[in-house]
C-alpha cells in the first residue's frame, strides 16, 4: 500500500524500542516505552504558509502525543503535522 501525505503532513516509520538493556536483561513488549524518534518515509507538498523542512530518510524526533498511527504492510507508521517535528537527528 502507498500512502502520500497531504499539505503539511509527514509520514514516518517509528524506530523500534530497545528489547534488551545494556546488561542483557530482556524487556517485555508491554513494558517498553514508545520511542519518539522515527525515519521520514514521505512528505506532503507543504502549504504557502508552512514549508516542510525534512526530507525522506531523515531521522526525526517528534512530540510525545502527536500524529495518527497507521499500519502499512504490517508495520507501524505515523502521520504527523510538520509542526509536531521538534528536531532532526544527525
């Protein structure tokens, strides 16, 4: 399935949460914290008032409760507003 975000929206794929601590303890899925980092998959065209500052392939950090979750080909993705992106991770 292909999803193309509209206007000032950005489609991102969530980073996987850590499943093991540095000392080797396995963290059950129910206890894992939701990550707030993701990789940009696709971007909308922007609006005349707001340009999109990220491009596909960028790793970003976003607001904790932002976006709409969707599943694409069985994998979790998120559609965010451009304003919900708080940083690009280099």
